C-alpha cells in the first residue's frame, strides 16, 4: 500500500505580493501571473519544520487521482497559471540527499583494435616512463608523444603483431641506407618476428623503428655531422626536419620507402654522385670486396636463332663477388659472366680510363682492387654529405630558379637558371689556411662598378702595419689612403681606378666573413690550373660578362651588355641594385660528375675531405647536439703605432657608436659614406 503525502508549504512570495498596490483589472492580474517574482534575498531557506507529512490518507496502486492539497492555492501574483494539459503530472521527486554517491564517469571507448590493445597499453607506459631512452631530442620526443597519443597509443608499425606495408617500406629504406651515402648501422632495425612474442617486446620494437626512422630522416636531410665540426669558416642556412611532419608523411604514404628517401638532397649533382657510388661500391655495407686473380672472362652473345644463350656465357666462381663489387643485385649468386656483368665491367673501365672492352682481364681486376678506388668512394661520401648542408632550393623561384654556384677545388663559377648552365668562368680563390675562401650561401643584392677597396682589418694587422714599419712610403706608392679616427683606430682604402685591387667591378653578397667576388688587375693567374692565391675573396676572370648575365636575369628589360658595363668605368662608384637578390652558393666539390657523365676528382686543397673522413670513421659526427661555436671575423679597426714619416690623412671618419663598422663600410646599410676627398667625383647609386 502506498502512502499519500501532502506537503504544507509556507508561501513567502504570496505575503510579499500582498504588500504591492492592488491590481484593478483582470489584464493586470494576468500579467502578474505570467511573471514569476525573484526569490527574496532576506528569506531563509526552508527547513524540515516547514513541511508536514499527512499519513491519514491512502490510495490504491491503481488510483491515478492527484493527491489533495492541504494548503490554500498560491496567490495568483506569486505563481504562474496551471496548464490544464499537465494537471495529471505527478510532482517532481525531492532532490537526492547530499551524501548520495556520484556515478562513476564512463570511460571513453578505445579506438585501438582488441588485438593491439595490450601493445598500446605498454606503449603508453614506455612513453610515460622511458621516453628519453628512445628519443633524446626534446622536440622529437614531444612530437612522438603527441603522435602516439593521437592514435590512443596504437602501434604504428604493426597490426595484430604483423608488419604493416609502411613498416616494410621503412625497413627496406633503412637497410639500404649505404646507397644514400649513409651508414645502416646508425639506423638499427628491430627483429619484429622475435618481438611479437610479448606486448612488451613488440611495443619496444615499435619505438625503436620510430627512432631509427627519425634518425634517418634527420641525417638524410641535414647530414651525419654539422658543418661547424669541420671548420669555423662554413655557414649554411639550417634546415632541420620537422619530426611531426616526418611521422605524418611516412606513415600516411602509399610508398613509405620513397617518402623517407625524399629527405635526401634533391639536387641533380647529388643523385649523379649516388649513381657513381653504386658503380664503385657494390656492397651496401661498405666492406671492400676483393676479386681474386683468375682466367680472363668475356661475354660473347649467342649466335643463331636456336643457339642457347647459356652456351655463350663463361662461368666462374668469382662472378658473384664481381656482381657485388659492381652493384648488380639481380641474380646475386649467379656465376655466369652474362651481358649485365659485362656491361657493368665496361662502365667501370670507362671510369678509370681503361679501354672499355667489357672483358675482365688482369688490368681490370687490379683496378677493381686498387686502394685508389676505395679513396674515391670516401671522397664521394664526403661530397654527398656536403650536399646535405646546402639549401634544398638553391635558386630564386621568381627568377626562374636562378643562382650562382662556385666550386672552390675546381676554381669555376657557374650561373644556373631553370636547371641549366647559363654561363661559366674561371675564378681565383683563397689560399689554404687562414685565407681559405669560406663555404656559404648568401644572396647577391647589388653590383658596384668602380669600387673603393676598404682594406680588411686582418690585412691591415698582418701585412700593412708591419710593412709600414719597414717602409713608410709603401702605401703612397700603392695608391692607398690611410686615415686615423679620433679613437686611434686606422682605416686604409684604395680609391676607384684601373689599378684598384678589386678591379672595375665588385659583386656584393653581404656575409659575416667579409668576402665577395670581384675583378682584378692581375689577370695572369687565371691561366694556371690551380688558382688558390687570394686572401679569401673570389676573383672573376670576365667580370663584365658576369655582370651583364646577372643583370639580365635580375632586370631582363634593361638589356645590359658587357659593352654597356664597360662604358660605366671611371672614378666614381656606381651601385646597380637587383630588384630580387640572386642566391650565391660557395661549395667545395672535390668529386662531381661532369656533363659527359664522367666522375671528376679534384685536389682537397683545404683538407676538408680529410677532416670529414676522420669524423665519419671515428663516429664523432653522430648524434651531435651542441655544435662548435662559429669563429666570428674581427670587425674592430686596427690600432697601433705608425712611423712618424707616414702620411696620415686628417680624421675623416668616426669610430663612435654612431659611426659605421667595417662591415657596413664594405657592404652598405650603415650611416652615409663620408664626403669624398677633393678631386674625387661623388658616389652615384643606380636603383633600377
């Protein structure tokens, strides 16, 4: 039997309503009934004594009659009108006691397949407790954590314990890393077959492959060593990988191997070196393959339609090693000296200046085993490494991907546009040692015709000040002007003219090393094969032609010619500014493939190859975090005693905080140039 309860409610709102002025019309009363009054702030909350339980009335379970009220109807001004349609709705149940237990939150359903859930749980634990064991770089660790979190820690490389197609592609790329000039040992591949026995081992294998994949992408793109480990006079723009992008690109690709391979340099010369590496070194593990002496092997095509080809092929147990040596992966264990092997032998003979017969004779075997060949492999490897330092886009897109590339060991400069060579010339580069020409990428912003030579501080310190002690007239005889600032610092310059050390044209790409390209009055050095004679700047053999080529790329409507450039020669500086700067890339290519497809090797004039080979073989380039600090050039002005007989000009430049430093005087961008001496025409600036 149910007990009918009637609640006696003490209405405070009705009492308040009665204090309002009386309403005179039914319309006003209706409005009041439709607007509930706010809860009075001074009325205390109801207590148990405000409610009275009536237990005298009973109803049967089948009765639907509303319980009778024991209170009077609420004042119409305090309660809204009752909706007849809801008259039979039972009253709401009283609120649950404050001590009631809250329901447990519903756990979100996992998107991880049931078969992979144990591995996902273990991956979550490993990332939470041992992530630094796998990813010691903070940015990579954060990216991996975010990537796994986004997939509820489902394994990346397996499904139900089986390798995915993406995993197979990544494994294939890592195992073939030697073909890219990298070391497969730096990217270990876990044994997933053995790891599939437990969720713990499978989770760790998943992280290990992720680690190796990121290591490969990083080194393929930026190099196994940082360029600052090699020398302080190298500076290229950094282009590190984005680990989040690598994870998304590789795991979402149709061909994961090709996607991972795309982090290698895209440059044509890099790819040609890679092809030469495959020819010179067949074994991807880098272990020298020695071909034993034996009979001469020759391939003769079968004659006649019905003659079996096998009868015309010689067989020899050395052929599998020969296939490995020459990079033939098809039928690796085949002992037949077939057409493919003979063709590879012919290409090798061409590369070492042997008669390309395709016959494996004693001379060819000796050439295959010579240490010179292994040295060539090392040279190719370090040159491939240096290509990783260069920007991915060498040129300016708005100028048809135009750029300048200068190869120091080859002493040549080339202007490239739309993937083709536009123009080339010989250059003179810096002497080995402290005057070595630096490796860099910058942008050429303008050309100066009739430049003033502002002597670099290093030359003043090391050459001119000592020379002045021996001969106080040496500067006058060389046509140089010496000035001393109020603070005692010294500036030496040479005015424009045909005898100027920079010749008639200077090509400006401001850089921290204070080097540039320029003309020279001394033309005889261009006839030499080895041309490392300068103080670091690059002398150009035909500067007027070079200037016209660059200006026609930057301003094609101006139609500059060498004759027009020469017509500007005089004694006043003229700046020809480019609307769009042209990238300049100073490189060090001791190994490259020429237009005829032949491998060219150049002398390691600065010893860069030797340093890099040592780093690679000793493993000092792996996992570099803190790079070597870059040596900064000395911008300070020389100070020192001068012989009393030396002619020093009156102070014509300031060395205070508002004055220009040497960098600004050389490349512009600082305070205005001081007034020119009497008899020297004013400086003109062309800004077309």
